[in-house]
């Protein structure tokens, strides 16, 4: 569609580096702002590729599409610096707080705090007006036995002598410590790794533009995108109050869909291969989210997790790993790209998170080939 529009000038944000073989023939001047793994290619006259990885910035953990776009826009016009909470929204949405905010992203966070557009505090993610709703609709982190389980929540809060109808902000410090300790204990019992545990209770950021805590706002925008309501998400980002109220209801319904699939996966488990686990999901727009949550909260850290969606004559694949596997040599983006190229599909992404789409009749080939590639990477 973009090619048919014949635009004189195009900016690709959070994509483009992996699509250069396609877009190089566009009759347009092009700027790419990306943090995904770039392809090897010779410079192209009509394309300016600004990729974090090509600037010695780690695209996996130190820069995202939003942080690159924010800096680009603020250089064009300093008035755009009031959009810095949206840069933090993207940093948070890409989970680049795991292991601590670093490098390029850290400079943006420091600018946001210094300019007083963003405030910092320590706590858990909170979505919903009551503590009961906040715990019920929390999917990342996913608390087994608590997330999506009102009986489990009421039992927990009764033991802690906390009113389910209270707002999290109204709890005393002692009540907060008890609640936080119990939630961490739940995650420790499931084998959650220390690096993920550190993300549950951590420094958080809040702003007026994001209606409070930024990770919760990021989840709302992500739900709009994954739920094919991109116009709604855009309206929320530019401050439309009516759109924001509508997005809250949409986000709640979306989280319920995630909870249903996570509870099913928690109950049934995943299929085991020697070097990875996999499961089948119902919807391509949610499968990567499910895999990203489940790899951290439902399984140990020894194998990456793959989500498969059969859609018409295609197999949609989402893959997620963890930092321990990256240190051993895991590169899911490379694995997805290699396999997809062999079967006339397309794929790629980051070392820790990637995806592919291939012909459905190549499913068994994919399962076998992935085991072989991962054996070479992490075996």
C-alpha cells in the first residue's frame, strides 16, 4: 500500500532495517529509525538508515523505536520535547527496563526526570481503581493463582487484612510491604529468575500525559495496537480524553483474553523439544505477548518458548528467550530469518524476541530445523 501511494518522502519507525530488500525500490526518499538487527547491505542512495546497532547502541536493551523517534523529532523541533513521556512508554513497552535502563535509553529517562515531565517512585504495576482489579487484570507480571482469579485475590487480601476495594495508593507502607512480599514469594515458588523478580518492584515513572504510571499506560497502547484499534491508541497518545476512557474498557477486555490463554497454558503446559518449548495459540496478534509473559513466569529459564498460530495456509511464529540464553549464544532473530528464507517465508527480529511467517505445510520442517539451529547456538 505504501508503495502504491507514491509518497515523495517516507519515515519508517521501529521497522525498515529488515525490509530494505523490499523498500529499496520505492520511488521515494526514505529515513529508517530502527533498533532491530540490520541486514548486511551496501548503502542505498535514497535510504538513510538510522539503526541503533549501527551506532554501537544495543538495540535489544539500550534503544527502541520510540526512543529513537523521540530524539529524532526533538532534534527537528525542540517543542517536541514535551513528547518525552511517550519515549518512556515505548522503552517500557519493549521491556527494556529488564536488567535496568541503560545507555541511550537512560539518557532519555534522566532528561525526562530532570525536566520534571516525569516523576519517579518505587512500587508494583497498578491498573484499575481497586486493589482487587489491579491484581486481577495484571498479566505481566503474571501471578499464578492470583492473576485472573478473584477468589485467590480475596483470599490473599483477607490474610493480609487489606480491603479489596481500597486503592493501592491508599495502603500504608506496612500493608504495601506485606503485599509486595507475598507477590514476590508467589513468583519465587514458580522459579522466576532474579532478573525478572527485580522488575516487579522497581523504580517506576509517572506523568500527566500518560494518566499516571507509564507501564500501565504502555499496556493500554499495546492492547490498542494488538487489538487492531491503532487509531484509538494514537488518539490516546495525543491526549484525547474520550479516547482514553474508551481505551480503558478495551484494555480490560483484551487482558481478559490474555488471562484466558495464560491460564490454559499454565494448566496444560507446553510441548517439549530438546532445545525449546512450543505451544499453539489462537490469535497471531496475542501469541507473542503470551509467549513473552509465559517464558518469564510459567517456565524455567533453560529453553526459549515458541508460539505457533495456524492461520489459513500460513504458520505464524513468535519466539521469546531470556538474558541467560542470550549470554549462551541465543539469537532468535537470526534463527527465524534463516528458517523463513529456506521456505519462502519471512522472519527476523531481536536475539531475545523474534517472529516469522512460513507456509503451513512447512510446520514440521520448522520444528526440526529450529531444534538444529538452537543446538548450534545454545547446545
